[in-house]
């Protein structure tokens, strides 16, 4: 692991393998370790970059705007990477999509895994989860805050914890708890200005090979977002994994790796 100061934050990252650049961007309930099952299959063919976004894993959370996109640009500049394939999950998918819209000359291919959209109007059950999570966090009940995330995102809204590998569930819980334990600065970080126009209105501008992956046991919002992305991005390929919730690369690593490798091989021809 290496650490570099970018935009006022200490960003932890790793670079492995050799070949064309490929950057993996983690979910908001995880950190760069969520790619542990995917890294071994990519390293033989790619220079693979993983990093902790600010406020996650081994990266710091300074005051000021949460400039996830600027952090990605600065990291690529630091590594001397002019172009890269982006693979982003959930929050990381939103970052990858927006970066591809803002800096299209730097992105070769785009894989959006259970990706979010910044302007999405979330359903009541997800909003309620957010309220309960914030209440638990503010009261210092991190165990409850972590468990709320595991129930919604790892188990999925229609399954119980017995439906998933307990070791995987515990691993995601450890990553989420680590993010909760990173001290909040004073003053607290602020949200970066949204894209204008928003990403949803600019999907037709994406002119690179794009893969959209979602699990059928994820929340309904994520499946709807996947439909919006697949229908709005020209030529996008969508894959829905059965009996899979939000943590696709960890819950179904073999299937996910096969789908990703197939996309990377076919889109490079």
C-alpha cells in the first residue's frame, strides 16, 4: 500500500499487475479490499489500480467538498496514467460514470456494478434506512448502523442473513465499521456541487463500451437505475445476476469475474 496527499486528503492506493490501466472504485459500504476476489484474475493482463476513496479504509476525511471525481483524476495524474478502464460499484459506479462524462478522453471502457445515480429519487424504504442509519451513527450505536447496512445491502430487502456467506457478511461489516470509525473533521465535509446537467440527462454522451451489472436481490432502486443506464448509454450491455444482492463482486465472485473478463476481452477487439 502507498499513500499520497491529493486535494487535501491522504489517499491510500495499490497498483498491481502489468498491461493497460484498469481502475477499480469501491462501494460506499466497503473499501478497496472489496476487490480481493477480482484482483487475481485481472493482474495478469492489466495494471490494476485500487484505492480507498476519502473517508474509507486507509484514506483520510478532511474538511471541504467530497471531491471524489477530483481525487480520481489526481490519482491517475500521480500515477502517470493518461487513460484507464473504470470499474465502479455503487458509489464507485456513480464516480466512474461522472468521471467518464467529465473526462471522456481518459476512459477506455466503463463497467457499472450496482451503480448509483446522484440525482436519483430513492424509494421510501431506502430513505427510511438512511434515516435509521444516521440516527444510529449520531447516537454512537455503530453496531446497529453496521447491521442496518448489512441487512439492506448484503442480505438484500427480501432475504435474511442466512442467505449469504457469514464470512463475507462479516468482512463487509468490518469495512463498513472502519468507515464509521474515521473521525469527522471540524468543520465537517460538504457535498461537491452536482453535475449540471445531471448524469442521467447525459447518458447518450457515453461513447465507449459499457457494461451494466446488477443483482436481482438488490433493492428495487438499484435495478431501476441499471435499466436507466442500460437504456440510456448507447450500446450498453446489461447483465442481471440471479440470487444476488448489492455486493456482487464478493457474493458472486466467479460469475462476476467471468462477466467482467468477457466484457474486457470482447470490447478490446
